[in-house]
C-alpha cells in the first residue's frame, strides 16, 4: 500500500478522519475515532497507513513509519480469499504490550514514538528503555536490501519497531518478559517494505494455527499467508475470552448476571463458559461492575486454573 504524503495526511485531518500530535517540527498522525466507530477503513484509501506516521512539518519528509493498521481474522468485512487449511502460513508471535518506534534521522539522532505521539508518557518510556539497552537480543542483525540493520541502532531512512513490555503497564495476558522491548522488525521509509525480525517466526499449515488458538495461552500471532495481502491477527481463545470478561462494561455485566443466560454464552469454549458462570455464582454483580480490569484478571485466572484442573 502506498504511504500517504504529508499533505494527504493533512487532508485526512481536514475531513475528520485523523488527528495530529505536534512536537516542534514533528507532526504525528493517527486515524480518528470516527473511522473506527463508523468502520470506514475500506472507504478511505490510505487510512490504514495513518497509525503514528510522523513527518517533519518543515519539509514534509516521512521520519517515522510504524506498521499499518491490521485486523483480526474475519474482522472488518473480511475480504481475503478463504485460506485452505493445508496452506502454509508464517506466524509472527504477538506479545501483549504497546508499540514503540525508534527512527534514526541522522547518525546518533533518534526519534522515539508510539502509535499516537512523539511526546507522550509512553514515548518517554520507549526512550528510557532504549537508552538503558533493554532491547531483546539487540545484537541480532536483520539484512534488508543488502544492508545489515542492527535493531538496536537503526539506519537512517528506516524505523525499528518494538513491542514494549513493562511491569507497570499490565495487559490481558502475561508475555513472560519484564521491562523489555521485543524487536518486531524494520520498515523502509522509501518503499514501505516491512522486514520482520525472525526471532519469533514459525511456518505451519493454517489448520495447525487455528488449533494452536484453542490451547495456547499467549495473545496470538500475526499471520503472513500471501505476499500480495496484508497480514492479519489471529488471537487465542485464552486472550479473546479473558479480555471479554476483564473489560466488560456495565451493560454487559447486567447481561451476564441478570440472570446468567445460556443463549449468550452457549457458543463459548466449555472452560470459558464455566468461568463466566462461576463469576455470576461467586461474585456480587455490583462488586464486579466496580472492579478494575486487573482486579478482575486475578479472579478470572484463579477460576480458569481451578476449572481447567478439574
């Protein structure tokens, strides 16, 4: 997909499709809530490439190139061809953190950013961890276009991308890492080409990947199946149903507790059906509604282990 120019990104803003964060001569663009709520992804050419993309507002030069917006398997009016179960796909392990980007403008001059800003608290955390060399296996070098790229020290004209895992920023599932920037790969500003870090890659049949989702307790994978198509996200049952229970709003809490309805949960995996039912038996509805996500997480994990172990 063509990377929008600085002017094209400004046009998104003028039409209400994007917002900006300005930090001196750096302007970062991100799609607006309207695009998400109205599901406008397929109607606005280029909007998938508006996800933390940062430009020098004096020259219009692209200086930070994050990954384009991607979707879950069969999400967002799924238009990909049906994938045969025996088709070979490449899986890139997803970790539950936040995206950090590091670009080199010129020798030893870096830009640190997240999907929405170069001056946020999270961008500062990326800079702090990068300077402390908390990058997983940063001696690994990726080769792209005949150049060797150290994922700890990006070359000018490229953006290195990381999944940032921090103890003070818990998510849905435990990644197994603490205070680490996991290198995802590099993106070429000139071509938009994405070269993933092969540290977390595996090649399997697509049917195997679907089976992994039933038993794996991580977040899931990015699935690459066709060089002409964008990758998509494949989430595990453990992540999907744990997230549903952790992050339900008041109306969903009411729906689950008053009374517990098999019609709503009958198609959930058996273990997760039993976890949801156990919550309504052991917990008070109003207490559950007031709990923070991470308080719910502790209870959910305890019930899951108890039910899974019989």
